[in-house]
C-alpha cells in the first residue's frame, strides 16, 4: 500500500487492475473474483529511502503484532506510511504523510525532531488495533508510533 503498487488480475470476465490497498480486503481476504488470478504486480520506481519495521514474537516467519512501511518519493516531495496488523486492512496515514511533506527537506534528508514526533504521533493515532491473543490494542498503538519514528529517523537522518 505504501508503494502504491497495482495488482493486475485476469479471469473469465476479462482483465482488471486494482491498487494493492484495495486488493487486500481483510484478514485472509482479497478482491479476487471466482476464477481470477494475479498476473502481475506493478511497483513504481521511486527515488528515496524506503523501509519496513515490525514487532512480533520472532524476527522471521511470524505474523506481525504491528508493522509500518515507509516510502519516500524524493522527486514528488512526498512520503507514504502504511500500517499493518493494526486494523482490519492495511491503513495509510494521510495526516502523518502531510506533516512530513510540509516539513521535510527531501534533498538534504532533513526533518526537524518536532515534526518527526508529530508525524509518528499521527501514525499512532491512525492505528485501529484490537486486543487479541498476540497483543493488546494499547501496545500495538504504541509500537506503531515507535516504529514510524524509527523509520522516519532513518529516512531523514539530519535534523
């Protein structure tokens, strides 16, 4: 979702394309119609830092307790943040994205600490987690803010 990838599908009714964020419709659910299959995924080439961070009981082969993806498009002066495992579907963070777009220097990779904290707080607020056997909603919400802050610090290492 953060990459704004497009999923291309083909089936008995013909071909169609969907943004990845619309393709994933819920836990273990997607927008495939009967008889359809994925033929390709198109990912735009972007100039800028990208990253993914997650929290889980192990580092590999585990369902994330919370995950955050960050994509910087330096040419457009934009950043995209997507959250996983903290809502019914992958969530974007338009408020956090707007804060970074307004405050960041994409050429010098600079973002003042107050703006970075505000963006991380906005990502935290965008999360809609639940309590389940893996974690509490409060922990997931907190983790999103921490992970978003870490990714933003890597993308914009100069204050």
